[in-house]
C-alpha cells in the first residue's frame, strides 16, 4: 500500500492541514507519494492565498505592474509567513539571484511591505535580531568598539 493513502479525504478546505502534514515528511516518504495532485494542490492553494494578500495592483502601466509583482515574489520567498516561527533572518534575495542566503541589515527596506501585509514576519525577524544582540555586542567589544 502507498503511503499517500494517509492523505485521502483532504479537500481544499483542509489545504493548510495537508501542507503542515506534508512539511513533516522526509525525502524517503515523499518518494512514495504517487499522486502529484496531493502535493501540488495544497502548494498551489497556499500560493494563491499569499498572492491574494500580497499582490499590488498598478493600473495603466504594465511594466510597473510586472516589476511590482517580481519584487513582491522576491519578498514572499525571502520571508514567507509560513515560516514565522523559524529562527531565521530575512535574506536579501531569498533563494533567487546573486548573494542568495546572505542576511544583512538591509531588511529595514523590506519592513514596509511586511508591516502592511504580514506583520508577524516583522515581529519574528525583530525577535531573531534581538536574540543575536548579546553576541553582536561581544564581537564589537573584541574589535574595540562600544557595541
């Protein structure tokens, strides 16, 4: 019997529960999934929910609209509200582009988007920074700065 039988009975209303369940599966278990729709549909639904909340509409300028959506996508992959309980910083380019994975203080420029669309992401990130403050002060002191 396939392990995907444990996902039967989920519908679109349960997509959040299904995503949570899928996120707990390891690579071996995911290899046994036989129905692509069992992974794709909740994933697609999650993205639709993110875009419904995050999309920015610009009338009369298609290029500006495309650029706004491109940058919105980069912000969504840099710090998804799905990871608000993770101890992780905001990377400057998310998982796309040169410098991916770097965490710097540039996130202050990302905050207006997150504050208006996903305030819990800002809170989680401020907690991430606050947790690192004691070590940052020690490092500054070692380099001869007040910290």
